[in-house]
C-alpha cells in the first residue's frame, strides 16, 4: 500500500491523542521544579512512551518501528536509536524480520524511570543541573568557593532525583491511562497493522 493510500492522517491524529503525552501525574510525583537550567532529555519521555506502547499493545499487534514512530510523533531515526539503547540496557527485546517487533524484556514493575534515564541519556544528573557561573572574582571569598559549594548542593539534589525516579515504575505510569483509552488504541492497531501471529 503506497504512502497516499495509507491512512497516515487518521493514524497520526489518533496517536497524538492527549493520552500519549508524558503523564502529568508522573512529573508531579517527581516533584521536579524544572527550569531552563534543569531538565531531563526529551529522550527520556520518548523512551517511556515507547515502553508504555510496547506494554499496552503486547499481544495485540507486532510493535514495529512504524507503530512507535506514529505513536510518539518522533523522528524514525531517533526512535530507532532509543529502541536500540533500551535493548542494550536489557529493557527491550527486539526481533527482526516479517514477524519481528519489540517486547518488554523485564516485567513493567521492575523497570523504573531511572532505569530508562540511564539507558537513553549519557549525561549524568549532576551535569543536567547546569547554571554555575564561571567567572567569579578570584579575590572575593564568595567567588573563591561558589563553584564547589554549588556543585555539592547540586550533587545532593541529583541524588534526591535519582531516588525519586527509582520509585516510579513503568507499571505505576501505566495506571495513569484508563482501560477505555487503551482499548481504542488497540482497536486502531487491529484495523491498520499486522496482528500478532
């Protein structure tokens, strides 16, 4: 079926339904006061989206790169890179070929948000907490010590974030979606994509 015949718009509209935004409740549970100098890579939310889709659609359809790209609205190359990173981390299992697809390699309750972060983001949380000015006066007592003082404070904050992220599992995130929302997505998959053999 050619690209014009395939219902891209319909599928795209469906997969960009509000249910597939990164769950707001998860961000509230993290208690992160984010700003321009403190943020997690968007790869973390994309990876979480990929894992949630794989979890919810297991047994309904083969979870291919095309499905994940449509669902996330991401660049196919970026999605492929994230899937490979999750595979390398032992979180996803990827099978190639006509009957291939992705599936979770670990139970959803054993996959934490911090596991996902470590799998797809090479930058440490300490480095994510940017914002220490670099040109303080060397003769000022505050300027002499502001970098180590702030580095220590940011290190403690990073440790707290790690702890909170480790408490949020893929299973707990999945509970932010209603059965009706998931059923509608599954019905769309059955109409437009190959089912599981």
